[in-house]
């Protein structure tokens, strides 16, 4: 009976954390504003500048602006996923609870992904309204499935960031520096193959780079991204996402052991 009980406890912790994040957001939905205004502006400017570039450029504009919104929400939300416990003094008590802290953070990051989708949906509606119609998608079902997987890859990165933020009090600084670097480096706004050669290996460290390239292969006929093509993009996206999940679990396990041994994280 121990194994089922453990799984139920973890699921309940994630669900409770997710529900509490929703209530906190409804009480103060300020994070949706900065994650929505800039992406809408970028999306509209991009579309107006290149609206005559071809029938599929609308897809580029929507993907770029939508990913800006979703990543911004994931990045800042992930920082706050552990930062709120540090601010409120609940970090050590929460880590000392029977359920691994990873599952508490996972519920918060999942809500960040959902709220990012809300922002991305608003960006989509605005750009489509200006364009006069939705983009042309050769494979709508495949697009939706891949898009959802892109969100999973973002969540994996978010959990790793949340784990890393436990060890630093400069989460806000890292967020501000990393936001636009991540937009460019993972190909949110334009394909990574357009960047200098040295940027490619760095970009491939992040799961969304692979997933976004696969998404463009799926939705834009004639798209030329990484030379290995669509199938290997999927393999790379799954492998890096799994690696990020494993790294996050390892870091949180180390944090829990430290708190149990020392009783606090005051040195961080």
C-alpha cells in the first residue's frame, strides 16, 4: 500500500499547488499584463513589416509573439515558484513535508504554462483580427499536438529554473537578463539557423529549440531549419525535455537533503 499512497500524496500536492496558484492569480493577475503587451506589439510590428512575404508569414508572426508571451510567463512564474516560499518564510517547512518539494513546484509551473497559454491565445486573437483571418495550416491536428509538446518543453525548462533559483537570491536579475536572450536563442522570433554559427550549439541545449523547429517544419511548407529535419527534431526535443526533468528532480532532491540535514537554507 505504500507505493499507491505515495503517488496519491504527490498528485494531491501538485493539484493543491495548482489550485492555489489559480486563486493567487485571480486575486492579482498582474503577470498576464507584461507577458501580453510586449508580445502583441512584436507580433503586430512583425506582421505589418513582412505581411507581403508570403502566405505563411502570419504563422511565423503568431508563433513568435505567442512564444514570447508563454515563455515570459514561464520564466517569471518559475522564479516566483520558489521565490514566494523564500519571501514568506515557508521554504524550509514546505521542503520538510512528506511530499517531495518538486511536486509542489510542479503545480505552480503548470499553472504558469496555462496562464502563458492564455496570454498566447490573446496574442493569437489580436494578430488574426488585424490580419483578417487565421493562418493556413497544412496539418492542424499535428500542429496542435506539437504546440502542446512545446509547452511541455517550456515547463521542463521552468522547473529547472525554479530548482536553480533556490540557490540564488538574484532570480530577478537572471530573469531580466535571460528573457530576451531566450527569445532569440531558442528561435521564438525567427529560426536559429539565421543566427551566427556559434549560437547553434548553445541553442540546442534548450528543449524548446528542437520543439519549435519541428513545429515550423510541421506548419510551414518549404521551411528550412536544422539540416537533420523534422524527425530528429522530435527525438532531440523528447531527449532534452527528459534530461531537464531528470536534472530538476536531482536538484530538488539535493535541496531536500540539505534542509533535512541543516534545517535551513540561510546560506543561500
